[in-house]
C-alpha cells in the first residue's frame, strides 16, 4: 500500500473485525464491495496489488501559454471586464489542514474529508478555466493535468479527487458556462454540447481502460468482464455521469466514472454523502430537460427552485434522482471487485481508527486519502492543454 506493507493474513481472508458482527445484506456489504460485513471501510491498499494496472496517458507535452499565477493572469487582463467572472468560483472552502477542498456553496460538509464547512463563502481560482487559458499555476500548485483526450473544442482529464479507479471530467474549451443550468438558455445547443462531452469521455473508457486487460480484470467483477465490443458497450450502463450544482469549479464539467466506487466513496454513498439530492444532477435528467427544447433565461443567481417550477411537471428531478441512486447501488454491487487481500486494514464505521494499526499512518482519513493515489488510474504525464485560448471565450447563450 502507500506505506509499503503487506496485508496481514487476517485481512487477506476477510475475517478481521468481522467475526463478532451481526451480518447484514450480503449484497450491500458483500466481500467485494470494499466494505466489511458491518460496513467498515477496507483501507491500506497494497501497492503490489495495484501497481501493474496503472493506465498511462500519453498526450502531447505542451508548455503553458500564460506563465505565472491565475491571479497574475487576471491582473494582466484587468481591462477585460467580461473575462474576470470566468476566472473565479464562489465556494465554501474546507478549513481542515491538508484538505482545503473548495466545495459547492450550498454544501454543509466537505465532500473530500467529510469535515463541517464554514458558513462564509470565498472566491477561489477557477482552475478549469485556467486549463482553457493555458495558465501555468495557482498560489499552491501548478495547473498542469493528466490529459486523456484533447481536441480544439473539449478536454477530458483524470479527476485528481477520484471517486473510482476510473474518474474523468470533460469540459468544453470554446466557451464559458458556469454550470449546467445555463444550458437552458439555448437547450438544443446545450443538449448537443452535453452529448459531445459524454461521448468523448466514453471513448476514453473504451479505448484506454476497457481495452486494457490487466486493468479490466483488476477493477471489474469477473461476471461483468466484457469479451466483445457489445459487452464493452453494455458497461456504459455502469457509468455514473452528471453535474453538480453548485459546482466547485465554475465551468461546465461532466463528471464521469465507472463503478465500482473506491471503498470509502461507497461508504459515503450509503451514508448519503455522495450523490447528494438537489446538488447532484444525473446526466440523463439534464438531457431530458434540455430535450424539451423550452428555453429559460437563466442567470448565475437564478434559484434552483425556479428551474424545478418550470420543468418538474414534465421531467421530475426527484424521480430521476431516485432512479439514479437505485441504479448506482445495484451497479456497484455488480461491478465490485475489491479483493479483501488487497487491503492491509479497515477503518471501522464512525471512527478515524485503523485496525490493525499501519506503520506511518496515524489516522483512517489519511490512510484512505493515500489509498486513492494507489488505486486510481491518474496518468503520470502532466501537461497543459495544447489548444489553449489566447483570447477570451464567449459565455454560453449570451
């Protein structure tokens, strides 16, 4: 795992911390779901179990076209009033040391570490627009990324805060659209854009991951492994895709990941802390609303309830959300292939403990965070978007 130890035998056979527990649903907490029989999280991913399944990315190596920070870029373009809103997000920022994740301004808890969020909102760098404009860095780290697909109109890249072993974001690069609701200004064009981003992300899944036998056999349950093109296409039903509102980055981005979730994220899902209602919008819901082709003059300040009031009698958000939650739980249980022997410990429910203790790791949260780097297929090559925009891109629908 991240600290280089081997899994003890008691974990390898799946008995640790489980022998005295009351069994629950064998489907929900099956041996390959990433949770123990009482729902505790398997943690301490063993390095050797995952090292061979990293899927490299091989984009063209491109230099940034705007050296310096995004704040410096904004200052250099201060005369362009229409550009300035594109470069910031309105968020609640996690204050936990070592986390600091910007979260949607309606959220109460951090969707990275689970800590309570402050009430006040702040402005942060719109990193996704920094990608579009080829900006070198922020105050804390460079804005180069693990690119999976890039064209003159879009960008697909590995999400560094991955919720699954395969997790991308897909963004448009010829326009600014702060969040998915603004697509309602021009629904037909918005629907075409969403479909283009979705198809681009799926092409990466099929061509770079499902075509990789080692990766597929490790991360997909044997019964679900595809052996034909039709079988690979059928796995599109096991994708979770959609958009958050409010987003943590104010540029339209389709979140796209193949189930199963990583163990901790599945626990968060069962606890109601992943796919949060009225924040998570399944892509099928968004496409169905846009397909009505009934425009709405949406602004950044438009309340979400106004959107529901206009469309809900024809496309029910609650029905779409409930269907998505049921679909995702069933798909995770079908797809799960988290072998108990590939984890050195567990983090018991409701604690920050590690059982058994792992050398060099003092808390369950830190160990789980380290696991992401072991499990996720974040490509090793970081670079800048080769079609970066020298001029301001237009706002969608304006």
